[in-house]
C-alpha cells in the first residue's frame, strides 16, 4: 500500500495535478496514521510524523510524488447566532470558557452538537439550529508551539 508521508498546504496545491481526493470529517483531518480509501478508490496509508490538522484544499503527498486532494466532509453541527455582534461575542466567550472547539464566522459560530451548550446559548439569548456543513474550528493560540 502506498504511503502519504507529507502535507502540501492549499496555496501550493495544483488541483489539476492530483490523482484522487479523500473526504474527511474534522476528526479524520487530525490523524497521524490511518489507512484511507480515497473518493476514487485509491487506498493509502497516511503515515505522518505527527498529526497535521489537514484543511479543506490541502493535499497529501504520496511517496511516489503524486498528490491526493483533501476535502472537508459536511458534518452535523450547531449554528449559533445572535441579534447583535456584541451578543455573539459574549456567546463566543462562554463557549471558549468551556474549551469547546468552535468555528467563528462574522455572523455565526459553529460547534459540534451538544445539548447542554445549546441550552446555555439559548439561556443567554442566542439562537441555535442544526446544520450540515464542513467544520473548521479555530486553532488554539498555542497551536504548533512547543512548551517546556
């Protein structure tokens, strides 16, 4: 089985030069070593030194030099909105205070389904609805930094 041993970030990817694509949910894009079956049937072993936090549009570099495009799969999420930007910012603070992975947009926040957080958000004046879309939560402030 061919191995994918490196990640090519989106700005450097040439989609016309990829041999296949693999569609992964958020958890699947955080793996270091796993067997994957691509959308077109190619099987590969993802074999990285450490988890790479793959993003939609990145590519995996195979050991023979070919590349496989990474696509973010749609997932069931909660979309959180508020009547004002200030209220949305306050909701973001409460979500962050619970160390919950969240994707922050201009007019909405997306989190994984959690009925306790949904009730908290509603209690704080926010609106919550289920949606299906790719999930790309914010990376932590210390992501990629070593700590002694």
